[in-house]
C-alpha cells in the first residue's frame, strides 16, 4: 500500500513539475494577433488597401488564417492601423521582442513602414518610425520592443502604446502582403 501511495505521489509530483514547466514556456511568448476571424480585426482601420482573411496553407504560419492586404497605388500611405482599443497594444512591457510573419507576394523588394505611437506621441519626432525591407516571399520582421526609440532619440513607453501602423508609403503599384502570427517573445 505504501509503495502504491508513494508511486502515486511521484507521478503527481512529476505532473505538477511538467505543468509548471509548460506554464513557464507559455509565458515566453504571447500571441498578439493570429488573424483567425473577424473579431481579430476589431480596432483596426485600413487605408487605401483591400483586406481579407485567407486560409491559404502556403502563407498561414499560425492557426488557420492570415490577414491579406492588397496595397494600392497612392500618394500617401496604404496599410493597416491598430487603434487604441485594439487588444494587440496591451502587455508589451513584459517581453523583449516583437515578431511578425509577413509574406510579400510581389516579385520585388518592398519597403514596409512600421510606426509605433505611445500616449505622448504628437508628431513624427515623438513616435518610432522603422522601415524594413521585405524580400519576395516569407519574411519575419523583428523589433526589440524595449529599444523602440522616437525620432527625437527618446525611448518609447511600450506600456502606453496607443497606435501601431504597418504601411507602405506612396506605393507605385498594386501588390499583396500577408500578415500572420504577430507575437511577443522573451529572450
């Protein structure tokens, strides 16, 4: 009886340790948006682009769908804005790295702008503006969130983010980009 009781305690202890390890592993990353359904598009505005959720396994990197933007030729910005009410803008301060899977469906490199505003941002100088080159095909864009710096050299307050934009400035042709698996990670 003692052996059975002891054996049961060992198994329970092992399962508790596995559960703690799994919980710690889960805390190493946080999915901000996987673009799975229309609810994931709440708090987003689209400028000079068409958008839809796609279930193409060739471009989906997490879950079952991704966000496709059809960038249009324009004299301004074409892309998506995550507004203050978007769930994606909360909880960044506990993480080190923002990663975004982006598939450039064009046959040319694309200069994609990523803009980060916190509550103190009032103009170009007081926000972080980062341009990344997307090669044709699959790309993973990475940002060190604690290193996000305003144009004026001051650090962003990532606990107070209120807008994030992904856009192409003055695109000269139409093309598609697909976003998926927007996530935060700890190093």
